[in-house]
């Protein structure tokens, strides 16, 4: 049998930096757009949708 190691290595690892938030959605993963209806195009509300810059993850895409 091989001899057992009696000492342990001590390594100091720095934690990975947190990914930055997406600029378009602010880290939520959804963006909203105004919904307009009628001939005069009046505003009736807002509709949430999938953020196409970060694909819904909320983190900035690395270029």
C-alpha cells in the first residue's frame, strides 16, 4: 500500500465575480412594450415579453 499523506494543501480561491445584469431588462429577463389599439392608436396597456438580449436569463451576454 502507498503511504498516506499527512499534510494537506491549503489553497485560497477567490470567488468568481457575479455576472453583470442585462442592460435592456435590468436583470429581470422580461421587457415590456406598449400596446396600442384603434384608428387613433390609443394606448391601452403594456405587455411583458421575453428579453432577446439575454434570452431571459437576466445576465449580460459575453461578447
